[in-house]
């Protein structure tokens, strides 16, 4: 009997096993363009025929298997040290913010991600960026978009706490010759792109010149957003004009703007609580908090500043590659961003890290013990460390 090939194998061994993370890698890289997204059920579907003897979608799928340390070695030339256990490989750790008050204000934290993309675009380091954006027709739903100018990058600013199949947009990118693109990637998106680059470079057909990672505690199905809009904010979906997951002053709140101009908000902590109830199964066994395979990883740094009655945040920046380092230095020199080095303890004191690398690791072990489907990692050394990430080793010694 011949082995199962192509999308049938992906469907049987990944999607139907609850291991699909809706990253869009299979759709974006399919050589036959035979896959499409079923947005209602947040999964890929076969719309054409698989190429003969092709198993590319299975091989690059990050839902079933992620060899983090092997990919680190291929990308950065080494695996992480013991001290980098929670951060992944890095060169420098910073906090920072966009120099433009407008850019800083519209971002989820310090606006560094938007500022870096603007610098890269305006200095011709990239020709565009693949970003998460809100849907034009259904503004409570998310879509990947290819931003080609300043306004398009700015309009996609701010985090989207929902599943976004970013890598599906790479199908359009790979059809464009000689252009260079940045991709804003959650950990799962970065896993798919790096697996593609390492395993099947001959099928790549496009250049991702910069991977800008988004630090991720979890993502939720779009049904969470609909629940918040209709049952918490009391707004009918047909009346929605705009949705912001982090609208207003830092740290922001879930905000719905109606077509007649009213703004209804739900507290940020309530949105966070709801997220935990709408997290897909695959996200609950993901062990990558800080987008460990990207050139730069960006997230919230717990620091707020009020200027002209507007409160804004700061961005946590994990610099992993020489490419990322040069971009930071050049953007800072050009006045797009301000950065300041910080310690590793300031990085790891983070609730999202606790959720991903402690709670998820325990859940992973439980599911594996019960023989439930789980992804394969090349090394599991995250749970129950001697010193927890929320407390430094020095503090531990003081208490004992």
C-alpha cells in the first residue's frame, strides 16, 4: 500500500487531530495553489488537485512538528545557551518606543514594530510587509494583507488577538519577482516560514528579508471577538464599523466603534480572561512565547508614559540576528525609534511567558501521557525550572 501523500495526510494527521494552528503555511506555499482557507471553520481545505508525490504541506506544517533547536542552529548558527532557556537565542535585549508620538500612540505598546517597518520601507530595505489587518467588509474579522506604502502599514498597526493566517499571503508574495518583504509573524508563522526555508528552499520562490516576531501568550478564534461585541458590548455585528483590541490609552481596552459613531468598550483584563476560553487546542501546547526564530521579537514592556494627557507604552525588543541588530541601530540613528538595553530578568518577568512555557509545557506532558495528539518538539526542558521566570535567582537566594 502506498503511503498517504499530500493534503490527505495533512488533513488526517494534523487538521482532524486538532494540531492545525491556522497559520496559512500550507496555503501560502502549495506549489499547485490547490489549497484555500475555510474562514468560517478556520482551517485549510483542498480546492484543486495535489501535485504528484508532493507532501510539501505536511513537511512544512508547524502544527505537527517543530524542531526549535535544529532550526536555531540553521538560522543563527547555534542553539540557545542555558541562560537563554526562556528567551531563545539573542544578541541584545532592549526596551524602546517610536519617536513619533502618533505612531507610539496607535501601537499596542511603544509602536516600535510600525516604526521599524516604516524605516525599512522608506529606506528601500523592503518593498512591502505582510501584516495582520482587520477585514474591510467584516471589521471584526482578521485578514493577512500586503502593505506597500506608509498609510497601509500604519492602518495595520496594533495587535490582533485572533487567529490570522499570515502565511497564506505568501502565495501572492512568491508570485512577485525580486521584491523583498518583511513578515510580521507570531511564533507559529515563523515556524512555518523557517521550516520552508530550511527544508525546501527550491520551492520558496520569494524572499522574506525580515521576520519581525510578535511575542505571543495565545491567540483566540474569531468567535471570542464576536462574543465580546455582541454579548459584552451589546452591539450587533451588522452595526460594527471598527474593532480595536487595544484601543485608547495604554494598556488599552477592547473597543467597538459603531456605524453611527458610538464607542463601546470592554476592559482589557476582561478581554484577556475571555481569550483563555477561546484558545484553540494547538495553541495550548505551543511552547514558543517570544517568536524565537525571528530576527527581532517585539512585545509589551510594562512601562507607561503620559504626554499631553495621552498615556503610551514601551516595546520589549529581543534582537536575535545581525540583520535585526543593524535595522535597530540604523532606525535609531535615523530618529525613528529610541532604544535602551535591559536585563534578562526584565524580559522574563512576563505573564505570557508563564502561560506558554510553564502552563503549556505541563499541559503538553499531560496530553502526551494520555496519548492525545500533541506536536513533536526536539527538546522539552521548559517545565518546573529551579528558578521561576517571575522571580530572579537573586530574589530566590534572599528568601532562602
